[in-house]
C-alpha cells in the first residue's frame, strides 16, 4: 500500500452556472463584507434553485453575471472578478439620495438590506437580463432624477462619492428628523406618526449616533448638508 501525505492540495476550477431545467442558473457573486448582511442575503438566495451564490476568491474567479455589494462599503476595494458583472447595491434607505448614490457607483439595481427574498431575486433576475430597474426607479421620482442630473452635470464620479453619501437613516428616522427640522416637538411627532414617545426618543438617539451630532437641531443640519434630508420649506 502506498503511503499518502496527510495534507493534499487541489486546484479547484472556477464554478460555472449549473443548469436548472432548460436554462442556466444565474451565478451571483456576493461581495459583501458585513457578516450579518452577507449571511442574510446568502440564506435568502440559497433557497432559490435558479441562482447560485459564490463568495470570496471563488466569486472573483467565477463567471458571475451579477455582483451584490453593500452601498456602505463601496469605498472598500473589491478585487476584480473574472468578468465585469452587473451590480446590485444594497442599502438601508430608499430615499432619493440612496438611489442616486447607488447609480453613481455603477449599480443597475438597488434593494434594501432587509428586502424579502422574492423582491431581491426579482431585481437580480432583471439586472442579469440586462435591465436597469434602478434607473427606472429614479426616472419615476422627479426629485431623484433632478438630483442625479445635478450630480452628473457637476462631474460626479467614483472619487466624488465621499462628498455624496447614501443616507444611513431609515425611512422612519428620516420622517422624524424632517419633523425635527420643521421645529416639531417629540410629543407632536409621536402623535402625528402614531408612535410612542419612547419610540421617538429611541429613534432620535440612533439619529444622533448616525449623524455624529450632539443635539437634534445639529443632526438635522448635518443630514441636510449631506443630502440625506430635504431642507424644510
């Protein structure tokens, strides 16, 4: 009997898209660094036979059709893949600035990090087919379209994104901060949004943390200056 080495290494070829029915499954490169988001998205897509998810070096070496990135991580270096897959960006909000920022990073699709499986899968399918649901979403929102046009005319590019960040605020937090910017008190905000007073306080604490502000007024000013919030009329 021939002795074998206790450690053997093999070169694994890049994964190819498996065949599902009469067509090949969509190969998706999950290029997300945040472990919680990566695990959630991976689990959602793993349930779908029409998609195959690859990560890390396998994802970079694969013939992936779609790459998923986290909008908050766009400034992190992502090694080039074997091909140039179309991009779906994930973000916390769904406001105008988030959509425009995603488009400026080169994304063709955008979804919230907590989107349900069918919504995310639908966006991936459309992007893989060469469509741009993100641009369609922007075109249906006049303020977003105006903002995008302004950024393009001002020469927005990958180097300029540091000055134009996607809002880290949730929709509810944006509603509360908009009310704060209008001068509304916590009790009034709670009543109008049908929220508990403590819930509003909790949201404001998160807003302060995300904006790095010490006061509510300062948080509103920061958000407006960064394009996360529209200035009050």
